[in-house]
C-alpha cells in the first residue's frame, strides 16, 4: 500500500515513471529533516562513516518563508542555524514533503517525503541489520523498505491514507480541496466588503480577540505576525465541512468582540 501511494503521489508531483522514491514519516518535520539529510549525503557521502568533522563548512539555502522545522533540521544535523541562507524561492527542488493530514483530512499523523533520485534514501540510511534485512528471504526483498528509514519500528500511516483514497477517489479529494478553496475565496470577498476589517490589522487586537473567543467557546482561529507586519488573524480553511454561514459567524464574532476595545 505504501508503494502504491508513493507512486501515485510522485505521478501527481509530475515525476516520470522511472523516477522517484519515498517513505512515510512521523510528521512533516521529519520529512523535511530527511530532505536535508539526503542533500548532505548526496554531495558528501563520506559523512555517513566519517562524520561532520571530515566535511567543509556547509550552508543551507532555503525559502525565506520555509517551515521552521528547517532550522530544527540544521541544528539536529550539525549544520547550524547561523549557516542558513534565505532566498526568494525553491522551485527546482529534488524532494517534496507532502502532509495528507492537512488539506486532505487524513487523521494525524500522515506525512511522506518524496525524493526524485531513486535509491538515494537507501544509500543514505541503509545499515543492513542482518537480523532484519536478510537477502535470502522467500519473497521479494524490495518490499523491505525499513532500511530506507532512520527509524526501526514505524506506524502504518499509509494504511489510513490508502483506505481514504479508495473510499473518496481522486475526484473526491479534488472536490474536498476545491470546497476549501471556495471557502477561502468567500472569506476574502467578505473581508473586502466589510468595513470593520483590513486584510492585515493593527497591534495586539488579534491575540486579544482570539483569547475572548476561546473563553466564550465560540470559535478558535490562529494569529501571527509576518516579517514586518504585526499580528493578524491567520484563517486556514482546510475543513471541507465548513459552510459560508460558519465564516459569517466567525467574522461577526470578531466584530462583536472588537467593539469592546
């Protein structure tokens, strides 16, 4: 099931039939860590046996809006966060982190790392433990994917994803994600229409209003700063069961609580 899913995902990403590899991971942070681990091994395979002391000082180039787990990976793998260089984009990636537990709605946790270069995962992580990965088994040992992983035991996270894809089909997932995008567009339109809102608001209003909504038990919505911008509400519409009435209720709650300021 894992191999079938990975092939399907690689096809959607746009890789050729004879390209690609991958493995399911315990969350997107570990998927991102794999990408740095593999990149380091690709350029300096001696790191596997000789360690970081045998390498020159390395730098990590990543998007200026990359996930914070990239900094964790730089720290864990010995590159150091001071040696990260932020750039405008990362279009020509050799690997993709895909989290089905987000927009696709698969129960936590479910994440995969897709790697364009076939065999790199195994080369980087294989240690060939003889009590687990015997070469003379009576079945095709290519299904023994454990040596591609930095883990030993792994959850069967692919199983729930495989069941959901069988039940919904690609068309079902497409409709589900389109509904979320429609909700995001509706929210944007409402923010443009309502005079009480700006697309990025001022000061500490967002955390104050969120706290009041949580205390009332009426709604939960995230907030954050971004670059030079101050705190603003961060509405991520990933649940296809959300209706336009729910979005109207959220905006009305924000307006109502904002009137107390």
